[in-house]
C-alpha cells in the first residue's frame, strides 16, 4: 500500500519511523507526509518545521542515500483544491493520521481507496478531542490506552480497529506519557497494516452514548488555584508538564512549580498547622517545600522563576530569602 502519513508533534515521529522501516522491508511505501506549516518558535521567533517534518527530513536523507526519491512533504495552510491535487498526484491508498490537529473533509478522504485511520491516545470513546493524555492525568485515571480507529465525519467517532490499554502509576507527566504512547502506537502498526492489506480487519463501532470529550488547553489554565486540594494541584502539575507548566506568583515574580505531590506524612517538627492556602509552611527533608492548599499540603521538589533556571528545592531556597512563611498566588 502507498501510505500518506499526517501528523505534527513529536508524539507522531516513532510511527513514521516504523512506516519507513516497513518500507525498507518492502511491505509498504510511504508516498508522503502532511504536516502543519513552519511556525515561529523560541525567543527569536524564527519559523521552524514541526517535529514530524524535521524527523521526515532526516529519514528522507537515508532514503536518497539509497537512490530512492526524497520523501514528499506537504504543509498546507488549509485543504484547498491545490492540496487535493498534490495529494492525488501521490496516488495514495491509505491515510494514517496521528496528532495532525485538523479534521479531514470528505473530498480529501475520497482520495484514499483504502480510507483513513487515526491513532488516538485514549481508550475511545473516552476522551475524544485534542488533549486525551492530559485529560487522563487530570482525572487521575488508573489506566489509559491507545485506540486506532477509522476516520469518520465526527471527531474520533470512527470504528475501533485496534486498542491497547495499560496502567498508570499516578506519577506520569504529559511528557512521560506522550513518549510511552508514541512507542506503543508505533508497535501496533505493523500487524494492523498487515491485516488491513489482507482484508482481515473489521472495525468495531464505538458506544457513542458513553463518549466523553476533552478540549484544548490554554496557558491561563496553568495558573495554580491554591484553594484546590493538594491531590488536584499535583495532577495539574503533571498534566501541564511540559506545557503550559503550572505557575503561581511569589510577590511580583512568576514562579513555575515543576514537581510536587500531596504530603501524607512529614518528619517530626515540620510545620503542618493549617494556614491560608498558598502559604509556604516550611520544609521536609523527604517531601521538599511544604505549601498549604485548600485541602492538604503539597510537597514541592522542583521549581523555577520565569527568567531563571529550574532548581531542586534545596538549591532554590539557598538563593531566595524569606521564602518560608511567604504567601503564593
């Protein structure tokens, strides 16, 4: 089969690498990729390619070194007629999408005789939408998974072709879980494509009445509400790492809380008497800096002022006077 692969962030890279390995083995051919346009990044705002595009460029070099054509990259602003013509020229059979961030219209999907499939990092129909990994962490789920589904008119509502579930420890960040999902998704593709090419794959309709949804996350959601519980705040810290990060104010300075968890017990002598939420109570050798929340105490072990380096809590306190006893937020 000739495959067009659509995606943009780093989570989509291992699956592309697997597709290229299958191509090397003569099982399938990657006709091209579709990714988002280059966009300004970093302090200087210089346009840079998506992580998938950057990876595709490196993979394409290996391809050309072996005398094969360079991997075609399409970076459409929208799916207008020009893009449809460019994709049609690739003579594709199948579309595979993973974290591309756009909904494909019927005219676009009509270019693929074998249709399209989508990799979604949740146990559909749970968490349809753009942020299922963060949603699972915020909900403090005990398990999550990966679903490969057919592309349908409604977002993430296609028939389920394959699904894998795995437990969560309750300590994963979005970055950790994204890396795990990326590898597991890539591992599912070879067998699935083999069965699909042989006509042996039958989709299972989703239980639409059980569907739940997640939405895009904004920078503002990183603002810590210290009146919330320590358990809830800790989950948000993990869900918002590496973006947009969880932050509070210390005086007039933005302070990122990079790692923290609810404190269940502290060493004798540590100050734990309830105070106003956001109050820095003291320290514990094991738990770090103790901060009062609306319900329980949060132990913070890594933090960072916006213009400074990230520091472990002991080093941070060495450079900040009168932090113990201050109020955050």
